[in-house]
């Protein structure tokens, strides 16, 4: 069987489609991963294995958009312990530099292990010896080893979409050995950044005795490739939408509704404690305190997309952010001209592109992030080489987007300084920086990423 004929089987926490209970139909979910892999899976008659997103309901395998979809059943109890508990209460904070204290509960670990086993067993029924299994992200870190024990496949790959933490943090997790051995079941392990790859290599060597380097490990008689493969976006699609007459008219309308300020600063994030939303607001407050002449001329639009609303801590984050918005606007607003415009809602794709076009400055300041595609989306939307990107040093995108204005988001004075610099940046400097940023994003788009990941697994 040639690489072009080999079948890819993606194993992910969620299917690439969502169930519409009212219409009784499946609809393709948005996102770069889905758009990148759909043509590959269609061409190879591939399979996507994942949870339907509906607890306590079983669905039979079905075909959608030329791809075989194999749903994995999860009960409400499994969802709460596996996903809300271990994935979001243990792994998410731990892997994001323990920005919040991770919780280590035995009653969460057992469902995590059991759900990973369920995914592996479902996949084993589908996989053949000529297939490539490509496991996705932190929810399924035990699956590679389980698959190796259950079935024989051509190659097993794993891609981590979030950061892998330094060994000093990772070592705190009681089940660190189980997770490392689960991942080492893969033939190829791919990470968003060089630092994540290095962190994993150190952890594997120090904690479970793997041998090798940051590029190649030896474990139980096998060689495991460690790869850096930063995920990208469909830049052509973003440019096409950004340059449409409808988008440009909507962008003008947005600026008009904001009162036609001189500078529009934009933040777009899921409402999550890793995103640094509160710190960027306080940095804006610092700038306006030191430069009251900018009041009314510089406004921040913060789009906060609802996230994990069933988790108490996330409901508290929302209250805290909204309280901070109220205090800053109360202290600094002029009548009809608040410094912060806060939107707590999901934004349709076309409207989001219009906000990218309306913004003079993009603030992407996570405390830790695997990649952060918002930074790349903004760059791809600036087809005229205008605008400035302020980017956290702790976002995976910072390794690629070196012509952005890089900042330490914890340094409020430094962040305020960078805001002030971006406000005053000349058109020539904007054009020089943005041209280089756009070139980088275009060269390393989502299709480059998919090819980079799948080639070592034996798929062309």
C-alpha cells in the first residue's frame, strides 16, 4: 500500500460534527483542524472517532461529508469526572504553568483512564494493520499505549494542542508515569512549540527512564520521533473574507458605533483564566492614567467567548472580569465614550473578521497558550499590511511571529508601554512588521501543518 492510499483514522475528544437535536441532523463544526483534515480523510476514505457532545445518548456510526464518523458514548457522570474533572481541573491548569492550582483527585483519574480505554477499544474495532491512527490532544494521552496493546497499525501519532509543562510542574501529578508511558506508545509525538517538545523529552527521560534527545527517544525497544509542528490557519480563506465589500462595510459600521475613536484595540478570547484578560484591561487603565489625553481616542473592544459555563470557577471568572470592566469604565469613561467595550458572547465568523479589520491593534496576551490562532487570524486579515499585533511571549505563536510586539503579560507597566508604542506606530513600521508576519503565517498555514504531521506517519 502506498502512502497516498493509506487510511487515516483520527481519534479526538469530539467528532468534527455537532448534533442539532431540533433539526435531527449533524452539522460540520467550525475550526482549522476540521478544515485541514477533511480533504485528507475524504481522499483516503478515512475515519473520525470521537464523542458526539451529547451525554447519555448513543449514536450509530454514520457518514458525513465523505468521512466515516464513529461516535463514542459518554454518560453524564463520565463527562463530569473525565472532562470537567480531570481534563479541566487537573490537566488544563497543570499544563498551563499552574496559573491556577491543579487538583489531583483519585476519583477523577479513574474515569480519565476508563474513558481513554473506551476510545482505544472503539478505535481498535475500526483500525487495520495498514491504517494510521492519529490521536489528538490532552484528553486522550493514554490512548497511544492502549492502542499498541489492543491492535496492530501501520503507525500511531499523537498531537498535543496545548503546552507541555516543565518537568518541575509535571512531576507533581501522581499519575505522571502513566501519562508519559501512554504518550510513549506513539511512533510520532508532535508539539506546538520547541519548548513543549523539550519539556516532554526531559520529563520522559527523568521520570520514566526513556533515552535519547529532544528529537528522538528510545522506549521499550522502539524509536519515537519528537516533532515541532505549529498549527496554522487557512490564510487564503481569511484574506478572501477580510477583503470582501460586506466585511469592510461592517468594519466601518463597528468603528462608527464605537464613536469613531482614533485607535481601536481588540481582544478576542475564550473566557479562561489562562488568557490574561484582566491584566490587559489593567494595562489599558495604566496607560490612560499616565496619558489622560488618550481618553476617548483609544478604546478596547474585548470579545469574551463563553467557556465551560457549567464549571463554578469559570462563572466566577466572568463575574470578576465584568466587575473590573465596570470599575475601569466608572473611573475613566467620558459620557458616551467608555474605554472598554465588553462583549460576552460568541461572534459569527463573518462578524469576527469585520472586528479584525476594524482593529488598529490586536492584543493577544495569554499567560500561557499552546499556539493561539487568534494572532494568526488577525495577521491573515490585514491584507493591506496595516495594524499592530501585541503578542505574549508565553503564546506558542511567539516562536513564529517574531515581528510582533512581544510582551510579558505579567508586566503591567511593560504592557502599557507596548500599548503606547502601538498607538504611536508609524504606517511604515506597521507595513514592515505586518508584511513579515503575513509571510510567516502564509508559509506555515494549516495545510502545511497537516502535511508536516502526517508525512512521518506515512500519509501523503
